[in-house]
């Protein structure tokens, strides 16, 4: 299957069933990412029973990428999904980083 600059859903050839309370994510592989072939981070829901698909695309500056049977195109991470409660707060506690944004810890 050819992957170009438009997102393509690549079939993996497998389906799975897992317990509610687990968080199953499909994540990019760093080797492909470093070559301009990207995988969209995705979550597989516990009630989904279809084939797992991986959404991929290639950055426009590179040639299309050809995916062949058996290629390692993504990685799956399984963890426990914690139930949390969220509450609205008027203010947050202060930290040494405080409101320092993206990249602020690499001084």
C-alpha cells in the first residue's frame, strides 16, 4: 500500500478484544517519523471489534512510502485507564515552572 501526503488507513490484519478499563493506543515509530512518515496517534476502544487500522501519511517533501506485508509501521501500548474526577478551580497551586510554556525546561 502506498502512503502519500493524504492520510491513509493501513490495515494490520488483526482484531482484538480487551477488558474495559484498559487504554490501548496506537503510536508512531520513531524510525519512520525521522524519515517523514507519520502515524496518527489513535486509541482503540474496548467495544470495537473490527480490524485495527493505522492512519499514516508522508510529509509532502518526501516521496510516497510503500508499506509491505510484515513492515513494522506502528507500536501498540496497553495500560490501565484510571477513573478520575475533574473539578473546576478558581486558581492553581504555584510551582517553580509556573506558567513556563513548551520548551521552558530546556534552559
